[in-house]
C-alpha cells in the first residue's frame, strides 16, 4: 500500500484509523481500570523505592530468560539526563538500575557505533567504518538480533537502523521491523515488515506506535522471551522539537572550559579552517536547549512503554539497556560535530536495568564501551550458541574484569573538497590518566599529527602536551605508538582490557 503525500496510508484506511482510535481509548481505559483495581507494590518496585502498580496476572509458564529492550538515542550528549528533561529515565533507569558513568563509543559516528553495538566487535573487525553502503565484510548474522532469534527469542525493532542499509529490503532476523535511516525527523524512508514508503510527518510518533504494537504482539506468544530495539531519531539535528515539547523550560547550563577554549593552535591544524570564531564562549546554547526538548519527547515515549511493560507483567523480567550512539560537540574546542576524538563525542550516557540482578541506584565507574553490550546480553540470556566471530567486549555485569585503557578509531570517508567530510582519520588510546591521539592519512600508513592530554591535570583536553614547547614533559611516544598499533588490529582477547 502506498503512502500518501502527508505520510499516512491513504484515505482508504481512514475508517480503520477511526476504529483503531476508538479501540485505543477503550484499551487505555481498561488498562487504567486494571491498574487501579490491581494497584499493589511489586517486590521489584519496593526494592527500587518506587511504587509501581501491577497489571494483569498471567498464569502461563514463561521462559525464565529475560526479555531485552535496547534503547538507543541519536547524538545524545552527557549532561542531558536530569529530572526536568528525562523524568522517566531518572525513575526507571537511574533510580531503578545502574548508571555507567564512564561509558564510551569506539567510533563516534552513527552507523559504525550501531554496528559495534549489534556485533560486539570494533569497527576494524566488523568492517563498518562510515555511514555509506554496508561493506561485504559486514556479517548481519553475527548480530544481537540474529543470535537472540536463533536462540528462540521473538525480535522486533522500531526506529533508526543502519544508515548504510538498503531500505528497499527488509532487514533479517526481525519478526517485526519498522526501520529508517534517521538523520532527520520528517520525510524519512521507512521499511515496515517488507513494505517501503516515505513518511512525511515527524517520525517519533510512528516509531512509538509501532514499538507499542510490537510489544503488545509478544503477548500472543507470552511463553517466549523477546528482544526489542527502540531506536529514536532524536535528538539528532536538525533541532526541531515537536509541540508542546518545544515549550519545555530546561535547566540553565554554563559553558564548560572546553566550550570556552579560544586557542586551539595546539590541536590538529585542519581544525582551524572549520573552527568557530574565537570568543569568550563558543557553547551552542540554542541547540543544546532544543536537544533537551527533543529528549523530553523520547522520555515521554519511554514512560508509556514502561507503563505498558508493567501492565503486561513484564517489567520485572525485562533487561533494559539505554545509551546514545555517540555524543556531540556543541562548540567544545570551537568545534561542532561528533566524528572527533574528544570526550564530548566519545562519552555518552548509559544505563542498565534488570530487576533482581542489578541493584537499584547503583553506579559503575569502570571503563565500559558499546562493544560490551552484545556479550552482556548473551550472558544474561544464557545463550551459548557458537559465535561466528570473537567478541571484543566484556559482560558489563561480570565484576571480574577491568579495562585499563580503551581504543578509539575513526576513518575519514568522502571527497577531500567536501566540507561535510572535514573530520580526519584518527586513532586514540585513553586511560584514566591520559588521552593519546594520532591523526593519520586516509590509508593509515603515516601519522600526520599527534595530541597528548594529561587528564589528571587537564580533564577538558585544553593543552596538548606535545605542542607546549617543553620536551621534558613529553610522554614516551614510541611506546604509545606501538601500543596503539597493536590495539588498532586487535581481535577478541587481544583487545585493550581483555
């Protein structure tokens, strides 16, 4: 069925929409009545200190394995989760789960990051190094959704998938799928269970509707666990929050030292031609506020899904993982964008909730990364299927490992004269005490510039030690370069922290 110019499905379905609307009202009224009549504090809610009413009791014997709900926002930066902007994230994930305060993205670009999340492998291993068409090396069968489906999970996705996917084709390993490229919020292409169409309206209500439908459909096979992937298009630019969310008054945030930095002459010389004009404050306050308003949209959707999980009696047996695919520089170091090796781009908010297994209001300061999510889910689900490739990450809930350093990598792809592709290729190592960056040529055969930051003295990465003219404080570059080269080709147990 073809989509109409306004993004709906044509006049022929208007009667169906009316009937659906009536059904939804009746359903919501029934849910509200059930929640009122059956309002009791569950043992899981009592443990987290929140009173969450129970829903309908299901007498069917369920698989003891947890459901898994993976929630990924688009370009969400650290510092955006607070009671005003994301009250449901605060209630269910911060208060009800574990905050990972040092969570990082190996390559801060949408498609590579999501490929690493799905595969548990660094991008130099899974082959996805840009937002363009997926390479032959990409193995879709070695992903979270395919492993879980083969292990008997029902699977569904609603929202942004992989930028490089051919959206004329239905992605494999999903029982239900509504997928889109993202990158904006209106006029997006969608593939819905094999049917391609353009959707003219704002995407988030459609994504929310399908996620709710797919979640409800799992009740038909309630003895099976399910894996759901909710992937928002927000808060990626363009920064156009929906009404009435654009009226939200967000907390005032002062510019950080990185956002007040004026002299970037010690950084990669290529930044100079794209940097904002030096001034007292380069922080993009308007875009930051709009991002928070868009996140409030996403938080409202999450609140409804959590209520639905509660009513379906699945909140206590569902692992919920929440993170962003990368951060964003809103004027930090006089730069904007995300494909850069600085904290604002590679560090993101991340939370995991799993009642009975994760202590509410707990925190982990251990270095954690997007490659850790697949090992975490496989272990939680008790899946011991043969792996198609070695995993580069760890189980986040296993306390027996420590990651002393992290690898970051990015490839410059695109025409040299196109300003959209000004970000260079680079590799980086990061520990608690330093960040070491090598900018390379496109083929990675030579290093063209280096940066080193003492994070103990300079946590905002303002002063490149290698450019301060004081040789006595320079680190051992040869040793750092050798360590970075080893890490850049690592596989499985040879990767940093393994």
